[in-house]
C-alpha cells in the first residue's frame, strides 16, 4: 500500500469557492468605496478618503483571496504534494491578510473619531452605526 497518497477533505473545494467569493466581494467593496469617494467630492465638496482605500487593500487583498481559493479548488482536483504546499502557504498568507484588514478597519474607526469635527450626513450615519455596535 503506497504511503504517498494525499488525504484531502471533501470540503476543500467549498472552502476554496468561499475564498474566491470573498475576494470578489472585497473587490466590489473597493469599487463601491471609490464611487462613494467621487460622489462625496461632487455632492459635498468635502473629501474623506478611507484608510483601506489609501493602502489599496480591497484590490491587492482580493487578488490574494482569489489565488488562495483557486489553489484550494485545484488541490481537490489534482492531488499533489507540491500543490498542497502551495495551497497551505496561500491560505496562511490569506489569514495574515485578513488580520491586516481587521487592523486597518479598527484603525479607520479610531482615526475617523479623532479627526472628524463637522460631520456631513453620510458620516453621521456611520457614526451612529458605530455607536449601535459599541452598545
């Protein structure tokens, strides 16, 4: 009986698909942020650029999530130790990238509350949502 057979769980493909969908969702969120930024400039003459948009997080992180999901889907189709190591490294990198995203979002909340002096109506809605989440 050969010992070099890879045992991969059947849920690997589903987890890969979820990672790909997460990458697409984050990319669309970045496009929405850009649209809202330009709309805010035209409508209010004010400009507040989100920190995540400044770093380009929605765009480079979405690519990494899509790649790690693709590696997970390929791993279930073609079971090789080489592909398993790539999928493992890609998933570790995706986990680190998601932690970076959480830190950017937390920093964004803190910086927004410190810097805003005279909020306009979209900022009031975000601020009230933060207050609801804190209680």
